[in-house]
């Protein structure tokens, strides 16, 4: 059993690369998740340098904008990702045509929508992949909730969650993208969040 407090103390001030190396040494079945949003190529590139065949999990809601899908294909090919895609059991087309489309965050239907298009596919992915360590690209400056996160902690789904770039700023991410000639989308939309700074539940409810 990993002592999370001890691990956080040992890795205080460590580089993202060193944190990923620690994770890979302690993992039997690691994964990295992505939404192919802005800066996501950073952690994918970093993880690949340490474990070339690490499974990459993408929960594709079907509601991504064209730019995101185009950049995703570019990253998938450029990094030769070992990608597993999980999609909702309800398609975006069906939701739009027959089930009311994307509800506003103030609509009580948004809870069900988030469950259908983000949380259920993610739980399914975690059950099928059965990882022991989960790499995520969350950063502390993104939301109020993430300001209090630790680099290594137990995720709400019972898997050890490791956030190598938690303390990086947007400028750090941009510099890494430029250094390694990695693409990033100019346009990204997550219908389960809908607003900047809002959590969808992936890091808080599962």
C-alpha cells in the first residue's frame, strides 16, 4: 500500500517528469486520461516518454467541436497513442433529436445529462481497464476545487490519482507545447461543465 502523505512529501517540488517516473515505478496497471482539450498533449507526451504503451483513455461525449476532433487525430497519430475510446450509451445525435439536447447547468436535467455523457462512461472505462494509478492533467489554477488538490491522492473512484502538472501554470504548458512542437485546440467545449471553473464530477463524485 502506498503511503500517500509520504509520497507527496518526497515529491514536493519535483518536476512533472519525476512525478510520472515515480508513478510508473509504483504502478502495475497505469492509465492516463485525456479530453484532448487545451494543453492535453503535454501530459500525453510526458507519459509516453516514461511508458510508451501506457493506455490512454478518452471519454468522447460526441459533443466535441470540430477543432478538438481534428487536433485529437493529430495528437493520436503524432504520439502513436495506445488509445481506448469510451462513448456514452446515448449518442449526442439521439440526445439532441429526442431527449432535449444539452440542458443548462441550472436545469435539474443537467445531473442526468452529466451522468450519461461523462460519469457513466468513465466508470465503465475504469471498471474495464482496472488501473491502480491514474495520471490526470488537472492543474490547481483551473478551478476552486483543484486549488486544494494534492499531486498524489486517492481518487473518488478508489484509484490513486496522480496530477504531475498540478502546480504548472498555463505559461508552463504553452512553453512545453512549443518546445516539443505539440498541437493544442483553439476551440474546446465540455457540455458537462458548460462554464469555466466548474467541475463535472469526475474528480469529486465518482
